[in-house]
C-alpha cells in the first residue's frame, strides 16, 4: 500500500482530548492527532523512539525533566525509554511517529 488517504482513517480518542488517526509502515507507526487545549498525556516511557511535530497550536512537552513549548515548525525527538509528558496549551494538530512500529495503536 504505497498511498494512503489519512482523512479516511478511523478516528480513535486514545485519551480525553486526543483524537488520532493511525497507520503503520513496515517499521514505523504514524499518528495524526487533533488535540484540545488543556488535555494532557501523563508522564510515561516506552521502548520506541518517538517524534512529535506540531502542525497547528502549541504543546508543552517535557522530556526527562526538560520542558519546551512546541509550535508549528518545531519538533521534539524523544529517545527510547525516556520519561515524557505533554500538555496542550491550545487546540491544534500534530503528527507523532514511533520507531519501531507500535501495532497496538490503530
């Protein structure tokens, strides 16, 4: 499947305020999220490397105790097994990519 229309994917609300559309390549998982201001992702870690790219809005991302505000054009790269959490400062959209793939998503 070399081409995919993400607008046709099922929407899943994984956490309150985080609605995502998921798909997988052979080695990666992609999530296109719409997020609501005030929604959060609790501190956690996992064995996959993860990249957050904000398309619209602002997120406060904390990685191993270091906090940055992400806006369009800024990216957070979260190494495998690093503690991280997220707080939405505004409504917005982002793309999250995990490597290796997380088949339990989607």
